[in-house]
């Protein structure tokens, strides 16, 4: 503790030097951890370009020449699935944002009887663990609604699962919008539907973008529900298909993993691109406190 | 303290919520004439129209499954063609089911280890970045650690199982077994090992060094919220930067840490991601979520040690017990938080 007072007494030049050394150590330690964090994914890249003999004799080092054909072969296996996943994920994101913002608007702009109870009911649904509801939900969607193997069988339950949280977030944001804007619009003869589209939605673009980004990523990642609902690998979304390809690699590829791992790389690219573009939005959304409730 | 970390946004918003609701529900309008007319004056029933889409979706896909789960936990729904009520029989079987209780112990172990390791790592990373002299460099590093978020979670699990923790006996050697080989040790089968402790070790260490992800971001943002004058004052009082971490930063982040521990505990108890993706159904790796999933949905899975009348009914009963456990934890957490906040 007395170290700080001592350094304060030192000549400025020496103080600067001391700071720099501790900074170098700090950066070095962070770099080591960064390398450790990224290492599995670096190995994924290394493994994705290995041929069968390279994989058998030199699995853990970089080997030349690269077998780029793995990527074209993997793309042939997953191309349809990636496109399908984009369709499903975009519909989920758009549907969730629409339904959640409609609900949030109704809850903030109207005097509804039992509003507090409704909000608590949303929270209560959110609290129930998915392991309790998974089995009845599966039976209901597959047997009673007959949605097995359909897009709506994935889309609608996923939206329903993410709704309470999204309503909560967007509602909090809507309540922060000043009432005077709505009053002015009402005086100008603006209908509620119009106010929703031309006041509430445009003003809450930041929260909608954040929620949309997170929904997009989590539904792209979702493996279990599409795996259960879709009945063959021709219908799987990408995460489910990757798991299936990995499980069947022992028979279809004779245990050779190069093509499958190239598939992992290809499947990671869309989210990576999205993340690099939306990095700032993502960081802001996570740290704004809105996700901590 | 928590409000400070969250930049004041949720706290203020929360207050205004309660304020608005109190104003709406206060009996400011005096009742004249018939009840329905009164209702239309005081309330805006047409507001319900906005809630219809969400209500339909939630009832169809969330509420009915909850109701079914409760009802069917008292039946032999599953292997038989008819469904009949069997009272508390399923619950009685759960209490004698050693696999269920072992899986509960497993999930507690995984969750507690994961929470400790994950939060220590996230805090350490946030502290390191916070102490960077150059903000530019810190934001570059932050980007590097966040890159992991962009990798699909399934891919990340598959990479750990097919590249790092690859078992012996396959055509290729995994990274960990290769590393052990460098030290002259023989490799093991990790996730598929016969030794339960190695299986558990592999599961706990999946994701090492636990720094990628978003929780460090929230800690980092919390640290950035510390008033510069407070830090200046601590320097004048002769607090070194190492001591500052423990004396100033950690107390300041206490609310965030508590929040992560509580939500992590509740979420972790339900988690069975790694089990379902890697099909880890041996007893050492089993967790309740996956046991429920297998009992209710997998036709090939039977636990021969217990005599269950119906798979799905039994799965619902186990789900109910997990639900009760999380409910108790949530209530405890609320009581705990409330009393702590009153003290402060």
C-alpha cells in the first residue's frame, strides 16, 4: 500500500517506466488467456483442412498441403440447411419483435383491468423450467397440432418461449418514451395503430435491434427443438444437422472428421459476419442493463 | 449499488412502472350507472386487442403444456394405450430412484463448479481489461474474447468433443490426449471414460478458460461505472491497484456478482446442453434435465432399476420436482435480496 506513495515521490520518468512494465505484463497475461480461449477454434480450422492420412498421423499440428475440397464437400451437405435456417430464424425474429411490441404497446398505452396480474402472469410463465414443459409441449405440437416436420412447428413455439422476456424488455423501453409525444399525436388525430407504427416502433429501434440480434443468434443456435420436430436430416436446421452429421460420420465418412469439421466452420461464418457488423450494438445491448432485469 | 451498475436505467423505469400502474388502478373515477359502463369509462377494454397475438401463442405453446405437465404427472401416460390416474405413485417412485438423485448431485456439482470458475474468470478478465492504460487496446481485446459468442453453441460443444477431448482408440488423437502423451502419460476416454471422475472433469473443463462470453462484459461495464473521483481518493489514501481490486472493485460489483450467482444457479440446474448434444447418458454425466428428456422422449431408453408405469407421466413428475426446487430457490433468493437491501 505504501508503494503508491513511494512512486508518487519518484521522478516522473521512472514512474512512467514502471507503469509501462506492469502494462506489458498485463497485456501478456490477457494475450495468453485470449490464445487459450480461441485455441479450440483455431484447432477447428486446422482440422478442417486435413486429409484422412494427415488426420491420422498429424492430428494436432498444422499440416500442408491444405485439403480445400473438404469445404466444397461440406457445403454440399449443409447448403440447403443453412438457407432453411435463415428462413426460419428471420421469421422467428420478425414474429417475436412484432408480437412482443404489440403486447408491450397495449400494456403501456391502455388502462387495462388487471394489468399488474397480466404482467405477473408473463413473468410466471417465464419462470417455469423448460424441462417440465418440454414433453407435454412436444406431444401437443406433434400429435395434437400436427405440426411435425413443418416450419410453424419450429417457429411458433420458439416465439412463444422467448415472448415473456421480450415483452418485458420492450415494455420497459416503451414506458420510458415521453407521454407528450403521444398527446401531441392524439391532438393531431392520430389513431393508436398509427402511433404504434410511426411513434413507438421508430423510437424504440435500439431495443428492437438488440432484442432482434439476440433472438437471431439464439434461434440460429437452437438445436434441440428443431431436432425433435423435424423428422429427417433433409429438414433439419443447421445446428441439428451438424449434430446429426457428427453422429453419422463414423459410418458415412469411415470415421474421417475433416469434412464434418469443415461444416462446423462454414456454419459459424454467418453468425461471425453478423457479429462483426453488429459488435457495437451487441455490446451496448448486453451492458445497458436491460438484460439484467 | 446494483442500480448504479445498470446505469440507472432499469431502476428508474421500474419505479415509473409502479407509479403508472398505481395511478391507473386507483379509484379516481367515481362509479355512476351500470357496471359495464363504469368499466368502459375507467378502463379501456379495447386495449386487450393488442394482447391477443401474444395470449394465443402463450396459451397454445406455454400454458397448456404447463397444465398438462401438472396433470399428467399423476398419471401413467406413456407406454400404455390408455391413460389413468395413479395418484402420487410417480412421485413415490422418484423418491426411490437413485439415478434421479445421483443426476441431481451431478448437476449441482456441474453448476457450482461452472459458476465459481466462470465468475472468477469473468471477474479476472474484466479487472485486467479495466486496468489497461490504453482504452483502444482494451476494446480490441474485448472484441477478441467476444468472438466466441459468435460461434454457434453446438459447434463449440462438438469441437470440444471431437477435437480437444477426443477419446483414445479412434483413428485420430485429440488435443488433450496429445498433450498427455508429451508428458509420457497415457490418454483417457474423457466424456466416454469408465471412470466417473474423469467424465465429470471433462464436463466441468469444457469451455476452459471460461472467459469467452458475455458475463465479463457486464462486470467490465460495472467497473467502468465506478466514479473516477472515488478512485482518485483511493489513490490519495495510498491504496495500491492490487488492493483496490479487493477493497473497492469487488464490493462495488457485489450486486452484479450476486445476480450472476443466483440466476446462474437456477439456470444451471436445468441445463443439459452438453449431455443432449454429445449423448452422454452414462450415470456419471447424467443430469435431471437429460434424464427427464430421455424418459419422456426416447423410445430406446429404459431405466431397468425402477418400475415405472408410464414414461411421460414419470418424466412430468420429475419435471415437477425440478420445478419445485427452482421455485424454492427463487423464493429464497427474493427473501435474501430483500432483507439485504433493507439492511443497506
